[in-house]
C-alpha cells in the first residue's frame, strides 16, 4: 500500500494583542494559559466514549488520548509502528498473530496492563458488538502464555488484521478491573464507560458531561513520552463560524474539524492564527438509497444521477485547492489511483424519472451544504426534481436503521478506518456494514470482499482489492466526490502537530505545545 507524506501549509507570525469578540460565549481568554489547550467540537460525542461502541466523527482525538491500540502508525505515513505491542509475528498461514507487549504499562486506575487485560478487552469488544467490532469478527480464540505475550488465532486469514489493530477505531485496551467494578448486571460496564474512561493513554479523563465540557489531564504514570501540555479542554460550539470567532479571540486554541475551504484564506491572513493542511483519507461521498425507488432497482437511474450531478464540477467549485476531484474507486491512500480507477458514468442525460429526490447532507459541514446546492443546480438542469434536506451526523448514521425512510440520496463525509482497503470496502459496501447507511445488499459483492480479506499473499490481495474496489464503485451506490486535505486551524502559539493520514480530524494531543 502506498506511503503518503505530510503536506503542510502554515502561516506563522508574531503574536499580537488578542481582540475581544462579542457574543462568543465565555469571556475568558486562554492565550496566557500555556498549560491548557482548548478545542471545540461541533456536536456531542454520539453514543458516548466507550471505545467498544464509539464509531463516530466528533471524539476521535479524545478517544486516542485516553486509550491505546496494540499498534499505531508512524507520524505522517501509513507505516505500521508499535503501540501497546512492541513487536509482533504472523504465522505462515496468516491465522495466528503473536504480540509481545510493552513493559511497565499502567492503566489510569493504577492496575497493570498485561496480556490478560488485552484478552479481556478484545472479548468485551466482541461481546458489545459495536460498529468497530467487525475488526474482530474472525477471532477464534485468544491465549496468554505469559503476562507479556498475547496470541490471537483467527478462523481464517485476515489481510487487514494488523491495520485493524492500528485503526483509530480499532480494539482499545481497557482496565478489566474498572469494567468489573462498574458493570451493572451483564452490561459489561457500557453505561459507566459511556461517560468515564479507564485506558492507558497519555491523558486521563477528569471531567465528562455529554453536552460538554470534557477535560483531560496529563497522566503522570504514562509508559511512553509524557504529554507536553498539562490539560486538554473540549467545549461544544455547534456553529463553525462561532468556533472561528472564539479562535480569533483566544478563547479557543485549536479547531480540527469543519473548516470550509472558503474560510481558509481569511484564517491564513490573521496574524494570530496558523493553518495546517495534511494529506488525509477524507472523502465527501454521494450515496444512493438501495431501499427506495428510483435507485434501488434501477442501475441506469443511479448512473444517470451520478452523471447529471457532475461531481468533478462540485469538487472544483466547493473545494478548490483544498482537495482533488476523486478519480479512484477507493481513496488513493489505500490503493494507487491508477490501479482502481473510478468508473465513468458517461455524459449528462435527461432525468429518467419525475419523482422528487430528497438529497440529504450533513448540517454541521458547510462544504457539504454548498456541494448539495451545486449538485442540485446540475441535476435540475437535466430535469431531476431535487429537494435538499439538512441532517445531523446522528441522523445520517441513523439512516441504516430504516433506510426505506431515509432520503433517496445523501452527501456525507466518509473515511477509511485504517490504511487498508478492507476498512473502506467492508463498512461501506458489505451488507450490514457500519457505514452502509442506505441499504446496499449485494451477496456477490459481499463474497468478493470476503475473498480479498482472506488472501494471504500481499500482491494477490492487492490485486483482489483493486478489482473489488472497481466492482463496488460500478454499483454507483457510493461515489467519491473529492479527496480532501485535513485542514486544522490554531493559534500561532500552538506547535507540535503530529498527524496520521488515516486518523482524520486528529492531531496527537500529547505532542501539542502551547507557548
């Protein structure tokens, strides 16, 4: 799989006096407090912070500050690196993985992290059956021959298994003591862990309210390099415009999500701010509803809708230099674009139906609203009857519960769960996948995805995934619009940005420094 390097655009200038901005919430100014970094989320963390359940947008960086996986990625690349496991081996048949754990790792509750804790955490994640549990679906049994060794046996080869264990949604290691002490009946402490944490990360949770704020404090017993900054504080500010006002005034220090490309120039011109852009696996996607007419039973209608939407024009008008029009079936971070070209829907044509098409979009992302508006104009020029509908992230994730009641089409932002094509194809295209929002069910495609996953030879697996990617895209179920940069805005007093291309809207909290 291709390795990608960071692409950064920064404006760093001397600090000047901070201007107060009326109507921005709290009147306190954080610019003089070098031990606290303040970050905004646009919404609550959907479903809470139980790492076996969490599978959403807001909260990724917080979860990764509290919990850790066996593996991770090197900064600015998709190369696997040690996490809680310092080394690993794979059997020749691709079914047995042996992990040697780091020494002297302690949970936030003071108990030791060992092989039994890893086993208990993985078994809990399987039992909870949250969105990320597909990453452990092929686990047969877990053995712990000694406190520092974990042996995981799979029912079949899983070519993505190492990447699953480096994913930002991958299985996290949770204190078994905390789970046991806080379980209510047979809930495996799900209620408690939705608002509390017991991980091994560089930060520990000291305050959590679903509507905010969330407060993280440096964990002094952390096994690795200690966090640079004492406190990370999150508040919920639903509107990106209000977030930017608070960033300009110094009430916030960092924005990691929701910046519209049109806002970048004015942010770069502000002498108190900096803008960082990183290559990332972020893709706005047009999804068509397989549970509703006209798209569920008519592939020609799906193809016509994609052609008439003119997605390259949407990418150019909405994202400009902050993205490139999608030319591949899956993001090029996962498979080189030339190996999985995006099928051509052909030229625009007359709409095959007069049925009203509801086109939903994520209401917290202004770029998606503008994409919907540009798309609506192109579609109506060909005779489509399109009505726009703004939905929350939670509402869009809720489409999957009853896609027959969901919009006929939707624009949403999707990302691979890790640096492996299985983490795009499985959740989006497989029947019942965690990101299969609008009812796709294709047994032939399911079988092809499973066959690629079970392929042991790396070159054969890469070829299989490239073929499956094009087959999946040819369904016109989920079509990429653009490959976006990860855009982060911060006060110019913040440094130490460490980014992984498949950890979207995330910088490593422990590396951040505030001057």
